[in-house]
C-alpha cells in the first residue's frame, strides 16, 4: 500500500458542458496518412455505445473515438481541463438528467477543430446508461476536482498527473526495490509516440500512440488495446511537457481509439512519470481503470 499526501490536496469544483460532435475540418473530411479522404467521427458529444473496456480499433469511420461523454470548459478558463483528474466524481447540474453522477475516465487533448486546428480539449466522463439517455449537448456538468499536488511518500522522483488519489491507490500495487509497481497491459517504445509531444503542460492534453504504420500496429500488437487500458511508455518523460528522455518511464491510460491522421493515433492520458525510471511496470493483460472504477465486471475479462 502506498502513502500519499491526499489529505493536503485542495478539492474544488470546476464546470463544463457537453460538447457538440467534433469533425476534423469545416467540411468534415480529412486526409489520411496514406492520402485518402475520410469522414472521421467519434470525438465530442455523447457516445451511447462506446465505453471503457471497448476496443480501440474497429469503429466504422472512427477517428480518435472517445468513450462516454465529452465535456469542455464552459468559459475561457483553463482550470477545467487542468484541474480535473481521472477518478474525480462528476454531477449533472442542469437539464433533464440533473442530479445524475459519473466519474472522469480520460482527458483527450489537441482534438482537431474546424479548419484543422488542434485546439480542442475534452474531459471524458462515464455515466450510467439510463442517465445518458437524459443528457444533451449543452448540459452542464460539475466535477469535484482533486489531484493537483498529489505526491507519493518516499517516491519524490515520481510525478503524478491528472489522477485522483483514491484511483491511484487502487492502481498501484506497492513498492519494490524503491520503485513504484504499476500494472500495465503493455510497454511501448518511445519511437511509437507521436502527436502531443512538446512543452505544453502534460495535464492539459494527451499523447498519441501512432497508428499510421501497419507494420508497427502488428509488431506491437496495438489492436489488443482497449479504452481505459494502462500502458507504460519507455524513455518518455511527461513531467513538464511530453517527450523523449532516456531512462524515463511514463504510465498513461488509453482515452481514445485509433487515428488515420499521420503522427496521430490511440491517445493516452498521462498519470505517472519518472525521469529516473522510478516506476516499475508489471505486465497484466487486465490492467484497465474500468475494473477499479466499477465500470467493468470480472466476467468481461479478455481471457
């Protein structure tokens, strides 16, 4: 069991609203990595049939398909996307579904917007199916944000990102040899990471596992990945931005499906990183936040 400073964290409310579906350009069509046109859908709004635990590949016309409900900030404040963390509780505060509760399951950044600009950011929330039928675009959702400043005692070189302390405690299985042991579905090499690298705060967006190379999709077995899976990225540091750093380890949660845009792909919300490799990934085919959040049942395991 790990110990954290969770009793010292500031808990605050942030407010957003359900977004309209997002397409890549004004006319909707995008150009794929191999020069074809595609009307890619799956970002923004309410996805009634896409949930944590579903596969990242196979969606018809899918492009960075997001699970659950996509929320954006209701004002120009950057606080909504920065302060929210995976595992935070959410509540509907307007409309027919007022009073319904959910939980944050992902943060998908740099969503393509009209004109091809990658300026959108979505916080993804899971709600009960019966409540989703009452939701609508524009419905306001409040998140009880907690996670910024979270530290693990004795592991000062491990930086936490966008993770609620209770979810962190459920995910991490302990410390071994001075390293934090974290179950992951797979480990990924740095070369496969694409869009999302750079100096912007890692809390604001996500990092892409590139899916524009069929050879790498096959060799790395990327089609095994499901929404909500935990993955480890070797030689990637996500402390104050995201990028290559030899010996570093970043752990993230899969928050979207594949992409056909060059350099883009399966998006990952970063939750843990260490420049010195103070994180020890442990392979576990069932490492998915859905089990920890009560969104997946044991009988749904991959087998």
